[in-house]
C-alpha cells in the first residue's frame, strides 16, 4: 500500500457512513412506484404485476447466495452465509421466503402456477436480475458480498410497507408473512455482511469497489421498478408477452 493509499483509507465507521448515504440517496424506497404503493394509489392489477414480477427476483435470491457461497474458501463465512439460502428456500419443513412470496402473490388473486412458471415477467425485470447474477459471479468476491448491503436499509422499507398495505390494501393482509420474517432476517444478514466487508476492504481501492457494488445493486432494484412503472402506471405499455391486468385496472 502506498502512503497516498494509506492516507486515503477511511475508517470502518466512515465506510459504513458512506454506505448508508448511498442508501438514503439511491435505495428504491424513493422510487415513484413505491411511493404510489405507500399512498394507497396502486390498483389491484398494478399490485398483481408487482407481486408477479418481484417473484422473479425473489426466486433468484437463493441462487445468487449459492453463487457467493461457492466462491468462498472460508468455512466460517460459508457457515454464516448459508443461512440466507435456508431463509428463502425453507428447510423442508417450514416454508421459506419464496413460498411466502407465492402466498402473497396468491393473495392478490394470481394463480400459483402462473407465478411459479415465471410467464409474463417484464423484460426489464429479467435483465435486471441477470445483471445481479453477473455482479456476484463476475466481479470480485468483495463486491459480490457488498452488493447484499441493501439489507442495511430494507427493514425500514419493509416496516413501512407492511403498515401501508394493512392500511390501504387490507385484502392483502393475509399474505404478509414474507415481510414479517424479513424484519428480523434482513438486519441479521446485514450485520454479518457489513462486518465482513469493513474488515476485508483493506485499501481505498477496495473501499471504492464496495461503494460501487452497493450503487450497482441499488440500480438493479431501481431498474425493476422502472420497468413496472413504465408498463403498468405511466404510460402503461406492457410489452408483448407480459402480464396484463384486467382492463379496468390498468391506470391508477
């Protein structure tokens, strides 16, 4: 490490502060689609489109985590990280996050087979999820781990979402088990990942890679909502082959 690099290196606390600043600016809690959801302004069909497309992302999470797991040579890291896969896939007895998301989608009126078949997913959502796979498989291991740090911000969004769904869409209240579980799972996962990243980002270059990976992950989440907004809110142009809500539900 050169003297200049050493001088530019920030403390773990300062790195965390910069990561949290990225979340405040770029996390998808600020997206207009989520704003409409929290204001109770989404239609039944728009919520269906959200649940269906978000399932594509949810189903990719344990695959993403398995890729990260496979890249680690550290047994302690692997033991900590594999919890994430069980959280989403379940343990064979208790349902995991994927099954809970299917039940949320069913609560919107979608059919289970329609959801799990992944038919009707927006191209923009597919591209965004594939970009996430590329991030965790092709960029450095440090960046792959750092990309998970959107979980630093997810608990507040989940808590707000649950409150707003119960207020504005009470017919969805029976499908909120996914969010209830993530209120504790996400902070636990974020604590582990943050500790690992701050310990292993030992140069300013590596710290910048960590910050860039978090920005990239925020972009991936934002891009999915961009696709939803364009297709189902404004201008409301779902592409060929995409899910189409009932005609009366197309506009907010």
